[in-house]
């Protein structure tokens, strides 16, 4: 199992839903990026989660990076797959991540 982190998002102007993420695999032993973060469509995140890997958000707090909620798959009417956050706090939402 791998762990990935999202540190930026692109949102659809009409729906507010995430269309793309900036993310990469994380080295959980050192809490550092295992690769340079890249921008990919949501479907890539969905496939990683469906494959059994874990995806989390990370947020900047001044000079620090703090872990955020775990990302899960949400199924919209019509079967469209999108992303949602588990137990998101008021200030740790997709809308609070930097835009890409």
C-alpha cells in the first residue's frame, strides 16, 4: 500500500467540485515527497484509491505542512465519481487548498 498526498486542486467554476489535483506519493518514514508533485485529473486519484492506496490532503500552516483529512470516493447521481473528504474540519476542505 502506498500513501499519496494532495496539496493543491483545480475546481469546476460551476459545481465547485475538484477536477484536478496536485499530488504525489509520500515517504511515510520521512514525511517527505517520494516524487515531485504533479497535476493529474480526478480519475487518477479514484483509480489509486480503488486500488487500495491511501490519499490524504496536506495544508500549509505558516511555514509548516500539516496533515489533513483522508480522501474518499463519492458517487454522484448518474454514477459520476468524484472526491470527498472524510471528517473534514471547517478549515480543511478542498476549497482551502491552493488552486492550481
